[in-house]
C-alpha cells in the first residue's frame, strides 16, 4: 500500500509525546508499505517552531524512517498564544497541508488516513480524497469539540456550531472511522453513525522501547537524580488545561510529612503557573519539574519511578478516553495512579495495575497514596499484572498489523 497519513502532531525523532503513529508507521514500513506524512511544524505542547522550519512553508524530510517520508507544513506561530491563536494554527495547517498534499507529494496513493484532533485536519483529508480520487479513513483520538467545550477552552457559540457541522460532515464522508476506545464507538453510534462503519484499534504499549531497557539499572539512575530515598510518582506529558496538574500539587501539600515526590516531565501552557504555585507553597522538595525528554529517555524515568500518574480534568468527555501514558507505564511494569474516571478506570481495574483516585480530589489522592506507598509487594504485583495485560491486549506490534489489514479492506471495498 501507499498511504498518505495526515497528522498535525506527528513527532520529530526522539521527541516526547503521543507517538502512536511514529510507531505505527515504522511497523507498516517493515511490512513493505510506503507512507507519506503531512505533519505540522509546531510542537503541540510547547507551541514552538524549531529553528530549521522558521521562514519556511514546507520542509521535506525524505526517508524520515525507512519507507516513511514526512512533509512538514506551515502552522502559525500564534498556536500557543491564546485560543484564537490556536484556532488559526489549526486552520493554517489545514490550508497548507491541502496545498502540500497536492503539490509537494509524489505519486498516487491508495488510501488517505487522517487522525484527529484537531478536527479540522479532516477537511484536508476530504479535499485531497476528492481531488486524488482515493478513499479516506478518519481516526478519532479524542472527542472534539466536546473535550474543548467541557474544559472551557471552546466557548464561542458560532465556533462550536461550526465545529459540530465539521464533525457531522466528515463522519458522513469518511469511508470508515477508527476509534481508540469503546466509549468513542458508543458516542458515534449515538450520533447516528452506522456501527458497521466504525472500527476499534486502540492506543497501545510499545514494548520495543521498554524491552530495550531490560538491563537498565533503575536504582542507580534514581540515585543519580537524588531521589533514592523517595517514593516517586512520575507524570509524563502535556502541562495544559485539560491535564489539570494542579491537583497533584494540591495533593503534594497534603503529603508534606511523607517521602512522596511528584515528578512532572513535559511542557505546556500551564507549566509556568504550576511552577509558581510550587514556589509559593514551598513544595520544591515534593514537586520536581523536568523539561520534555526523548521517548527512549523518558522510559528510564518511568522505570526509576514507584508509580506513574495519569490525570485529567474532571469532565464527562474524559470518561471516554484511554490515556497514552497509561500504556507506557504498563509496558514498564510501573503501577498507575489514575485520576481519570470512565473507560480508563475500567481498564486499570480490569488489569489490576494501579489505584483509581477521584479526579480533582486532592484529599483522595493523598489518602490513597498514604495507604499504598509502603506496600512494596502490592505495588510490584500491580506492575507485573499491568505488563501482562497490556502484552495480551494492547501490544503495538499486533495492533499495527491489524490496522494495516483494516486499511487493505477499505481499499478493496
């Protein structure tokens, strides 16, 4: 197959963040498929554009991976300024990716795969699908605009109305829709999408990264970090409105009399505010901030942690999602501190791989950590259970092969 993948947030090599399709495309290339990626130039958490892209509208990286070419398309640098800036960032990519797909890519494609959010990338796929006369598959990684509305990011009624129109338009015209959780499938069926049009290939654990570190000395690395006598709860990911990391700082304030430390790795719009709160409350010994690190490196921090945190704001939309980082923790045999209700809670409880705490309830987070943090046997059992469950049900290699088979079905259909 020759696949055109449209993914505004496709990561740079070694960049931290959601690496679903960085991993998927590498598996597909090994299966003999050729992939061209239309991606954005701005990092989705930092909102920054690397120097090599500045002043350019397009940047072609041939053989980014074997058989995988990446065309970086213009995204406005107003992306992380405010909501209107981010909205223009979405639209600027939509337009530049359409032009890039038409004029900057080579050969004929068998299929177009687009992954959202942002929702507007779907319009890029639709236009290119029409002009190139190939089908497109629409993947839903997050329910948008619902998540933006629930978190208070999206308030303008006109834009909300436009977003819902976009959503309906794209769902109707996609050949098939892939969802990442069973709850997404249920929501789409409620919206009138035929069940036979929906497939479920979820997020997954990349065991190739964790297994590379089988001989890694986690205790020595923890000592290097000055945390050898600490119970470390590590969070890896964006520091944004949706993540609501203030709840971990509130919990840290209630845990001053313990050796529990929260380690927050990543960047985002709220990081400066969170750092100011830690300084103001004199919690520097209990909350540590680290800059984003490469995916391979971040696994070292996870392996040297006692628990991994998956947390989000307490809104109904987030009851429908699986958190990417949860699978990373599972692949490292690291038990999970989960502050996300719904399907994520069902997953962690079914896999017996962590502790659920009520989102935005600092007292509950602190109380449950106090109950478990000295129970090394239980924590070890949870880590092993999560690893085994993910290996059986959420192995990236198996799911990438299944996805490729699914795309072949779409082409034949």
